[in-house]
C-alpha cells in the first residue's frame, strides 16, 4: 500500500506534467526551495497542510486530487507503459542525462517507442517552427550521431545550453540549421564543441 507521501508525490508530478509547468515555478509561488518540491515529488517528505492548500489553489483543483490516489496514477504499474523522463535545465559541467536533470515524466506505450533509451525535451523557442511548434515536448532517441537533415538535440559544450536543430555535415564543419527562416544557422568548426544527445522522433503539444 502506498504511503500518503508517495500518493501526493505522484499526484503532484502528474499535475506538473499535465500543465507543462517546471517545478521551480511552483516552488517560487509557494515560497519554498526547489529541493523541497523535489522531496515531495519523490515521496520523501510531506508538505504542511497550508502548503497543500496553496498547491491545490495553484492548480485550481480540490485538495483531494493531491492527497488521494487517482485512478490514472495506476497507469505506471502497467507492464506495457514506460515512464519517459523530461530533460530540464542543465548546469554547466554536469553530465546531461542524469536523474537530477529531469523535472518530470510522460507516459508512453512501450510498443510505440524505438527503444527504452529515450527522453523528452521541451522546445521553448520557435526556431524549429513549423516542424516543431514552440512549447511542444519532443521525444528524443538517445544516440551520438544523426544523419544529414535529421533533427537532433544538441548540447553546446562551452555552456549548459541544449538546442533542437537540423544537422548538416560539410567536411569538418557542422551546421545546426533552424527551420524557422528568421534564425541564422549555427556553424561549428570543431565537432568537439557540441555533443549530440539524440535524434528527434516526434513531438506532443499540450493544449
């Protein structure tokens, strides 16, 4: 049987995912640290009653939607469903694909995935429109190389930025090309200046 902490953590994570809200936004609203929200999501700690009410107000839901197990949460226990992490902000110098850099999860049928080495990344800019709409969640298949013309999630090694761009190789030069014509391509003269995290497979957009 799940504990009250675990139930609240699952419900809180579900609400953040459904609304596409970073947990840091909720932390700022509540006046607590981002670490506190992480503890709640992981079921390691339980918020005070007044904080639970503020969380409910933030999402405009009854408190029971946080404190009671919801039927939809049981999807996680289905054998044909995978919990796919959403990659968030990366601090400079950190490994990219580690749990500390995930800020939420989405659920996908395993049969619909190319393999289990996948993650989601939110396109917070419009540089890949119309192919990838701004604020959509892009499913990335982890791989270190992509073919010419494919869209990849690329980490710029000189900072913590991750970008979605169409990749083109020309000799020793790598072009990261936006689909939106109002942006200029990024030209990389040395391949070790970037790390290709994976290939874009599909996107979803929450209304």
